[in-house]
């Protein structure tokens, strides 16, 4: 169970101190930042160096600016030195920054507080690459999604609690004194928790560090762009922060102008959104079965589009009158808004966690922190862009905030289409995920036998038209399937299969066979998994038929290992030939149990069609 996996991580020294450190950091950042903004908004005349509106807008830029300036350097440092050491030094710097901030709070020196906000942004910029790059070093691959889910949950709940506590502190008579003590205390707690983080030394022997900020920034961005999948993850994550910044920035005016709320009501919207992201992050781990599953990214993206658009249609035409928090919460007209906002957060959590896990897993160990740094740079760029877009649509074009939410939903739909064009494997995995979680109850046996890297030829019995989808869902790596050319050429199927690099073959055409074998050999040499159903057709009686001699020809052409696999429980399904032609009969059952079994890899020189058939028969056993 996902919850058990997550609870187990929170008991481990390799994760708990890290989790507490990063959560306390986000918590303290938001106490400091929000207390400062509230005090600025209500400062007495003559105490501010500039007008409050200008300072508030300036503060947002001051906090983001260090991510442009220092992220690349931070990434290089985290790939050069022990990441736990860097995190401890950053937390030590936080204590010193907050000690100075305490003095500035007490003396009402707002100029100093703004300069210290820049330093807080700088320490966050140095903390981020070490924080995310450390996870793959301390967690197993199967724990990476659980770890990221907990990190995202902890981060957003810490942001929420820090923001709420900031409001409580700022409303107190002794706000400046309490804020001064709070930020120092939480900085000290963060440092002490960082002392217990296990070492995370760099991979290999990196070159000595040199201070070259411009060159390092260019190189950092180029490192993230080298791997197409990594770049897609980075841009996908940055798009999430674009949307997040867009929604969060509009909450105050949205609550005031369209929901009839007050300052307290803004906290309600923030709470619903943050709790939604926390739920979605934890739910993502459960939906993905504790593994990196790109197939649920489109699910999260669809949810963002649907519930983001519904905010427009759920918003009342006339803002209701609410004179208290309870009246606001119990307004029947607003229940749909609250639900859509919560589900928008849930969808965001489902969307973001697999992208973080994929980016961390795919990046090279000696460049992982620099990839995270590039991600932080892109995040900052997208967040600045969100402010520019909001100004254009709300101020220049004079759209309402609900209309702007609909525009964001439409933009997200276009991004979803772009993801399909650039990364069709995401949608292949999405369809696979839907099939394996709605039509069947799929269990796996011995999937650890699937090679984690390098090419391998998968051979499996062929029972139904769902076989390829179920195998693709079971395997953590993409599979290139060989498919009958007549099926491949069917409308719609051809477009989808071409995008997923399916290999068509016509059994009666020598040139087609030769071309297919060349593609198989090419994919295997590139380190990919290729699957063939050696029977060449669906079984008519549930038994495993003879393997065609084409498998022997493939074995002669490629030295890649062969992985025998077997499907159990599909005979008798609507998509099999039991009781009549597949798809042309009444379904007899639904949500049936299916088991996928992987055997041990066999050396290509020791394998043959006969021995492989016997192995697959043994793996399948009596369960047809």
C-alpha cells in the first residue's frame, strides 16, 4: 500500500531529517515573506522608503531574482561537494540571515528586510539543487515516487501553515517582536534537523569548482537540454509553477470581487488549493504503484484543464454577501468553487510528482544537481512570465478573473496537445494505465527480472488484443512492439502506433519481414526493449501454439538477452477468442484477475524458439 510505503520512509533516518529540514525551510520562508508583506501593507505613513504597492510588487521580484543569478552555481556546487554538507551550510546561513532579520523587524528597518529577503531567495536557490538531487542517492528507485510525493506534500502544507501563521503573527500587537523570535527559532530547528541528514557525496571525481556564473548558467541549461525526456520534465514542471503562480496571485481579488469574501476568505482558498496538492501528491504514489509512471501525467493535466475551466462556470454571476467566515464557507453558491479549487490542487499533485521523479531518475548522477538548477531557472522564468501574462489579460485586455481562469485552462489543453506530439509515450502509458486500472485487476510476479537498462527481447504468449497494453503497463520501461501490418494500418491505430514506434510486419511479405527485423535489431542495439508474440496470432483454444521460426532469425541477428514472459487469466475475456471471435460477442466478465509473470533473462546464443516456448508454458502454468 502507498500509505504504508510513505509511513515507512518517514521512519527512516535517510529520509526523515531531510524531510523535516526542507519542510521547515519552506515554512520559515513563508512566515518571513508574508509577515513582511502584511507589515508593509499596513505600515504607518513615513516608515516605508517607497509606496507600499511598489514595495509589495518589488518584493516578489527580489525573492525570485536570486534563482536567476545563483541557481547554476548552486547546481555545480551540489554536483561537486557533499549535498548534505551544502544543506547544513545553507541552513547555518539561514540562522544568520534570520538573526539580522530579527533586528530589522524590531527596529522597523524595511530597507534591510527587503535586502534580507533577497538573501533568503539566495539561500533557497542554493538549497534547491541539493534538496532534489539528494533524493535518488538516499532512496531506492521504487521509493522515488513515494519520496517526491511526501516532499511535495510537506512543501505545500509548510507553505500553507507558514502563510496562515504569518497572518496570525501580523495581527498581534507585538507582531514585530513575535516575528523576530519565530524566524530565528524555526531557522535553528531547520539547522538541527539538517545535522542528522546522512552524507550524500558526489558521484565520481568532479572537476574543481570555479566561479563562472554566466558560463555556468549557459552550461547548466544546456545540460538539461541534452536529454529530451529530462527537458520535457523540466518544462512540464515549470508550466505547473506558471499555473500555480497565476492562480495564487489572483486569489485575493478573486475572493473579494467574485466570491464576496474578505482577507480571511483568501486563506480558505489557499488552504483548499494546498490541501488538494498534498492529497494529489500522496494519491499519485498509490495510483502509480510506487513506481515512476508517466502515464498519469496526462490524467493530472486533464484534471487541471477540467477543474480550472469549471472555476469560471462555478463562479457566481453576482458575488454573495458574506459577513463572517462561517457564512462564506456555507454559501451554497460557492460549494462548487471550493470543490473545483480542491480538485485543481489534487490534479496538480498527480501531474507534478511523476515529472520530478522522472527528472531525478533520468538525469546522470554527476549532473543531477545541475539539472535541478536548470529546472529552478526555468521555474523562475515561467513565474515571471505568469505575472506578465496576468497583466496583459487582466489590465490591458480587461478580462475578469474567472475569464482568465478559463484562458489558463485552455492554455493547459494546448500544452497537453503539445505533450502528445513531443512525448507520445506519455499517452501510450496513459491508455495502458486506464486499461490496467479499470478493465482488469493486474498483479505482477518477478518483474525484477526485467533489465533496468540495455536492450532485451521479450517473448510472450498471445491471448487477447489487450496483451500489448497490459505488458506495457507492467514494464517500468517503454517497450517497442511488433504488430501485424493489417492491424497497424487501420485508421487512428496507425497514427497512435507510429507515434509509439510500433514495428509493423506482414508475415507474407519478405521485404516487410526484413525491414521489421532490421528495426528490431536497431532498437535492441540502442538499448531498448522489444516485444514479439512468437505464436504470430491469438490463441484459438487458450493453449500456447508453436513459436514461428522468425524468433530464431532475430536471435541470430542480435546478441541482446531474451526475456520470457507469460500472461495468466486473459483466456475468456472479451478480447480473447474463447467462445467466438474477439470483440464480436457478449462480455462474460469484468475486472477479472490477470497476472503477468517475468522469467529470468536468457542469453541469445543459448535460446531457441523451442526452448523459449517451453519456458513460457512453464511460466504460464495452468492459469490460462
